[in-house]
C-alpha cells in the first residue's frame, strides 16, 4: 500500500479495550502502514548509513494480559532482531508519533557509547537540532527537550548509560496526533527523512562504539 499518513483511526486503536481486540486493531489498521514505511525507509536508511538496514515491526508477542500502549517499526542492521543494536524507530502512542535513533537496555555496547558521547558531546550537540527531544526509557511517553537541557544534564545521561544496566538513550522527534493528522503521507515521510538525516552523527558514533566493543 501507499503510505497515507497517520490519522485519528490509527490513534484510536489505543483506546480499544482488551489485549486480543487491541492487537487485532494494531494488525489490521497500523501494521499495513508500518509495512509501507518499511518499504520506504529500509533502503533510505541503508543509503544514509552505508549499512544494510532491515525492517522489524513490533509483534508484542510477550504480552498476555495488558494491551500495548504504543507500537513501532524499527530498522537495524540485523535481519533477525534489533533490540541489541543501535536502531531507528517510527511509532505511535495514543497521543503522538515518534521517530527515534535508539539504544535500549539490551545493547551490549552502551557503556562505550556513553563514554564516546561524553568525549564528543560539544561537537555532536552542535549538529543535533535544538527542537529534538530525548528519552531515557522507551516504555514511557515522556520526553526531554534538548533546548531545555544543560550540558551537565546531558553528561548525567551519558554517565547513566555507562553505569546502569537498564539504562537507555533515544533521540529524535515527536509529532502530536493533531499535527500528524494534518500531514499527507509524503509530508510525513519527508519530515522523518530529515529527522533521520539529522540523527546520523549519533548513529555514526554508535558504530564506532560497536567496533570498540568487539
């Protein structure tokens, strides 16, 4: 299918009660859109990064009681999985869309990445747009605005990445559901392309960390 953007029908899936019922909504309504985004962004990110990227659509397979409050499509260099790797995500909560570069708790090179971020932060911060946001927990919708964070607060996040086993770090954008609903599919894709281009310094540093961790 051609990606047509996200609308109220997509966000309303998260208001469906019951695990099975909401999962059916995710599969029938949102998954086809993620598949369309995967068709576009896997080759786009492969070209941007110089590494072959594969599409991974969240299955929420471990859930047995509580329905998911968010969902996503991820892009990483391994065909079999993405959680242990630096990766990119596009996804939805009931309130907004997000697009991230992500390093979550399963990544084995987090400590090295945190160290490299500390060492190179002044240079990298100048390249990341001030209106981007950060997260330290992919399971929560709250974000931290880059323009409101001090260098000391960033350094604390990077130290946490090195010292806390479950630490995570994500950077990108959020788009509230009202603004997202006004965007055509092409407008949305163009905005996410620009976002991923701006996140390339973080990805490149993660590849350096991965090599150092071998």
